């Protein structure tokens, strides 16, 4: 598959590019400010910035190119607009707040536990250059727990991506934690999304759990 990798010069993009190529994809990486034409590719993968992602994806969809999106920052209105654009062109757009399989399992386990424990709070910890807070994973987890769950965001050097869900009940505390120690952890999820992209329905599909 000919893949356009947007954000190839970033921390995640630079980790993904060799993994995608090793899996047999023909990868063209594009960094900020570089010119690109989406219609030359079979699929686009976006790991850029919250202020750029919607414009990038709209441009790809307008060219008829399905997308895999791992950039945080897309709100409900953004997703609705992208969904309408993808449906109009009968192509798929896959968006996931987190491509690490372990993080998806953490969210699933926390949602199960929340049925039995009355209170929960989320602590998410990321590298100091992450511009959005709370993270997309934390927001998705809070929604899976029923909404209204307090989220505490930490931005410090030395971190990659980490999240704890603390669930409390009378006389007990359950902590469910996932740690991303290297950005290569996202590669299997991205590869799975690219593999399944031709099978997905037209419009926006959200969450790696939809593919597992």
C-alpha cells in the first residue's frame, strides 16, 4: 500500500515510518511545511498536531484517500464534519485516541470495573511537548466510564504516555495503569488499522477496540 505519513518528522512519526516500511508498505513521509498531494496515495496516516489534523484529513478525504488518524484534538464537531465528508465520498476514516493495544485494554478493564465501584478519577501523564490536555485517551476513558470523571493531567520531561484509572469503593482502591515506554508501541495498532481500512464502512470509525 502506498502510504502518506503526515508528521513523519515528529517523535511518533519517526518511530512509525520504519515499522510501516518493514511491513511492506511504500511510505512517503511528510513533515511540517512540506508540499504534498494526497491523490497519489492509497491511504494517509496522520500523527501531526491538533491545530493541523482536521485540515490534513479534510484535504485527504477530498482527494478520495482514506485516513488513519492518531492525532489528538479532534472534537465532536470535527468528527461529525469528517464523517460527513468521508460518507459523501464513500471512503473510510479511522480515528483512535490511542493505538497501543495495552491502552485499549486498560480502557476496557476500567469500564468493566466502573460498573462495580462507585467513584473513579483519571491521572494521565505525558511528555512536556504534548500540547493538548487532557489527552484524547483520558477523555475517551472518561466517556467509557459514564462521563463526569475528573481528569488530572501531568506534563513533564522524561515521560512518553502513561495513564492511571483509580476506582474507589468502601475500604478499597483499584488502580489500572498502562505505560507506553516507547512510541513503537503504536505501530501494531496502526498496521492493523491500515490492514482493516478497506473493510471499514464509509465515514468515521473511532477507537482501536472496533478492530480488536
